[in-house]
């Protein structure tokens, strides 16, 4: 068995620019939902960093890209921040200064031989759209997003081939994430199911429209929507819990992967809507269907797996709603986890890859995978990040085994994240980077490669072979 990947495999890293750039007030940029997010701290949260500072990537990106070249990256995933291009979301023309910034970044990437992978919405909807329209709960925002996408794509179409229309679209309709991911908050007179369905339809329509536009506009475009995949497993192997896990995975993952890859609602979802009294038969899925035909790969993020326990018999829609909306999945007691309770489960990751490929038969693209670790008591300890190396070693091996043993086609692996950046809860102490950024301690913004930096460089040099050592 081959113990490495092919030479055209895309190795690299990924960030969300709102979590890395800082400089929230410059050159006409508007505030976005991440800047204005009132954080409900994640369990285990230690600190809260400033989005205006973040990793100062806005001002130091050239230095960062130079480090990525040194790593041997062939791809780097960024998000063009919506509110830098359309500060309120309602401007008819783009903010030239915003375009100029990404022009420089993309040109610099290309000059270094690094393929830009561009996300079109990643926690960066202009706050104005969230406040005026309640984000993607309103169809007007679909139109405004479409205009934004068209202008961005027209501008970069000669240089960018890889587009991701919507980051982790499958988290958008849940109350806990809807503001950050879709700029929307559930009105008090709207049920969870109604809200879920409206947001699911609107965000996926926006994404499908973007896919259709991009494939019509960009020569040799490689475009898709994107989901996060963190499967639930049955607690204690109990059959009732297996059923709960199947339903949970249907609702959280397959529903969205089917929308992207097939342009259809799953039968589970159709039945769920009917039982909840929601008429979906008139939903126009024609744009979803045409987009699905053009999708050539499925990009995913994957970090951990969870276990789920059924508290009821699951034989009525009320019980199923309760499971789908209110069950808190737990970290498996058998698995190691980081400080925030995110489990380390490379075998679960391989199983997810096998399962998704067998269902959709589309190449997968891992566009996020990583581990958040606290920095050490001393700089020396922080830089000696053996736990990060161990995590990536296990996950990359699982990925290569999925490819070479199980027959899964995977086109690339983008590590989250090559530099320390703020977490989605604005925490700086949850560090993912291969490169340490001295922000929390002394504010010098100095970039210092950690041990994992040199290890990942070797991964790329050996096409993954080093993970078998
Ligand atoms: C993904 C997001 O959910 O996971 C990222 O696309 C996020 O933006 C990453 O940062 C890790 O999650 P967290 O909450 O630890 O930052």
C-alpha cells in the first residue's frame, strides 16, 4: 500500500479573515457580525481577544505568506471579507480599497505558486444587513449576497479558480450559530422548525445561485458549498442511541450535503417537515438542482466526534424535535480531548471520509482540520507543541489510509490554522497555529514558528509519508 498522497494533492492551510485580519476600521470597511458578536463563552473559554487586533494579518500578511511558502504550501484558503467590499451590504458598487487589499494578497499568493481558495461568506456579513433585514431570514439578503458575489467573482475571475460559496452552511439554521453564520436571529413568534427551514432554504438558495454564477463566469471553476462534519456516535453502543445518532447525522450533515451534491431534500427531512406541518412542496429547488450538477467536489471541515444519548423512545415528532434541537452531544469518555472538550478521534474522521465519499462519490477537500491548544507557561513550552504534531499526525494518517486503503478520493488538506488566530468565540488562548503570534502576552505581533511548523513542512515535502514514521 502506498503510504503517501499523489504529487498534485493540495497541501496548505486555512483561515477565516475576520478571525485573523484585525484592522476593522480601515479603508472604508464596515462592521460585520463577527466584529459585533456578543460572545456567549464556549465551555472552557479563557479569554477574549479583540477583532480589531486579531493576528494583525491585514498588515502582516506578506510576512505570513512568506512563511507559508517556506512551508511548501500549494493552497491557502482565505475569506474575502464581505464588509470590506460592501461595507453595509447595500452599496451598488464595491469598495475599491477593499478589492485592492485582496488583489495584493491574491497576487502575492500566485507569485509564490500558492493556489488561492476563496470563501465568500465566513462569519463576515455586514452588521447592517443583520440589523435591517435579520440576515438570511430575509430574501432581500439573498439578492444582496448575489450582487456581492457577482462583483467579487467578476473582479477575481482571472486569478481565482477555487471558490467556496458558504462556510459551514449546515450550522446556519441553529439558534446557537445563526447570527454569526447567517446574520439572523429567530423572532420570538417563530418556531424553531419554521426558522430552521427558512434559513436552510434561503442560505442554500444563495449558495446555489452563487455556484451557478461562478461556473458560468469563471473558466475551469471549481466551486462548491461547504459543510462541517463532526458526526455523532451512539453512547455506550446502545441501539436506541444508534437511532438517535442516525437521526442527528441525517439532520446536521446529510440534509446539507444532499442539498449541495444532489439539489434535493433528503427523505428524512421531507418527512420531518410534513410531520411538523410545514408545506415544502412548493419550494422551488430548480436552482439547487442545476447547481448540484456543476459541483465537482465537496469541501468539509472536521475536528472531532461526539456521542449522543436518546432520552426518549423517538416515536413521535415532538420527541424527535427535542432530540434534534435540544440534545447536547457529549465528548466520549473513551477519547482524549483538548481543554475545551473537543475530542481527538482520527478513526472517527476516517469513518466520516469513507461515509461521505461512499454517499456522494465526489472528491472530498478537507478545508479545515486542527486542534486548539493553550499556550505554555513559557515561550519555550508554547513552541514545543508536540500535542499539535500528534493530533495532525493521527488525522493525516487517517486521511491517507482512507484514500489508499478505503478508496476515498481526497484532493487536498488545509490545516486550521497556519498562524494563531482568534477562535470563533474570539478567544486568543485557544491557539491553532503552526506559527505563534505574540499578541496576548506582549502585543509585539512577532511571528515565531513552533515545532509543528517544521514538522508540517516535512509532511508536505514527503507527500504525507512522514506520518507513518
Ligand atoms: C470552524 C470555523 O467551525 O471551526 C472556524 O469555520 C473556526 O471559523 C473553527 O474558527 C474552529 O472553531 P473554534 O470555535 O475553536 O474557533
